[in-house]
C-alpha cells in the first residue's frame, strides 16, 4: 500500500475536501484526486463521497481511518529506526511528571541525542510501545510480552497522604490494619496500585474501598487537601506538599509498600545507539528515593 496515498487520504478526511487537502499537502488537486482513487482501487472500496457541499467519509472510509493513521505513524517511525540520535521516551503520568525530568536533563547533557517525551497513563504507554510510537517506556507495571525487554529501574515507596488536621497526621508510621475498612480516593486508572494492594494486603485488600476515581495524582492531592478523603500515592509525588505542610505523608511500618518501576523497550531496540544509551543510563542511575521527614 502506497503510504503517500494514505497520507493524502488523511489530508482529505481532515480538511473535508480535495481542494483544501491540496492546499495543505502542496499537491495539485488532480494529484490529490488521483491518490485517493488509486487507494480506493487498492482497497476495492469507496472511501470518500464527493458532492457539491464537500467531501465526507463513507462508512468504509470511517472504518479505514484509524488504520490509515496507524500506517502513517508506523511509516514515520520506521524511517527513523536507524537514526541513532533520535529518541522518543514514553512515561506513565506519575513517573513522567515527578521522577523523569532530572534524569532526562542529565542524559541530554551527557549525550547529544534529540529526545521527545510522551506522557500518559500506563495502558496508553503499552499501546504506543506496541505500535512503534515510542522507543522506550518508563512504567509502573508491566505484563511480560514476547519481543520486549523489561528491566527493573527502581522501587518507589507508597505513602498514605492525609490533610494536616487528620487524626493520623502526627503518626510516624501506620500498620496495614489501619487501612482495613477505609475508603481511599482513587487516582489514575491503570496505575497498577490495585494489583499492588492485592499483593501487599492479600485477602484483606477486599476490605479497602475506593471512591471518586479522580484521574490523576494532582487531582487526588487537591482532594485530600480539601478534606475529601485520604489516599495512597508514590512518596516522590508529594515532596513539595510535605515540605510546605499542605499534606502529611505516613509510611507503613516494617516492610514498606513499594511500587516497582520498569524500563521497557523492544529487544532489538537496545542495539540502536540512542535507545541503548538511554536504557543503560536509566539503569545505572536508579538511586532509591526517600521521603523527607515532616
């Protein structure tokens, strides 16, 4: 399938017409028409319905649209697969926001690589890794898959966060039993915290409820500050709030509750100079984080 024709089809779909697509792509209108017609002949369907009001996708065109988008993305990534100075790093939200920036700065200061960063939830990072949209992922969990290499980067303590006026605020630590029958504010979906609670608390995890799935750690922190509830977060996510007295972070007694963070890429990708250098850098700079005293 000719990728240029697929790209032209996407331009017509995006700009709702052949004339507008010609302006966008720099092609003549007749070339745009020819590209779409040839693509339709290849697929043996009509993708775009032409009329005086403009151009709209047919049902077949709407079905083909996401495939076309993925084809163009894969083509773009394939063209850069041997570019040893280009790197796209994906990271789960908490990791990308609170942990990754200083490592990226140090890596870019050390080696002359162009680095782009994509931040999203864990499931979206898995999808982007599978679709060749990113070269490396830094994630809070990973289910092993053939063809991928995953290495433990670091372990991050999870702490219970409560507002300063909470009855537990002054406690130096808590036991697991404290969370029995408690309801925790939920953060980002797909972060792996639920499965971690199951591993850490065993059958007692069923006694811990969740409410207000807020979608992000930032939203959770503001909700806890407002007195809407308590929650579990990575210690690294609340450093500033602890120092400023906006929140109290309470660790667990004995064996800490920890989330494992992984560096993941395709097995062959480590042979690429930029990818291999980044993976090596991250795995050799995996100092554990410790929360400040409050």
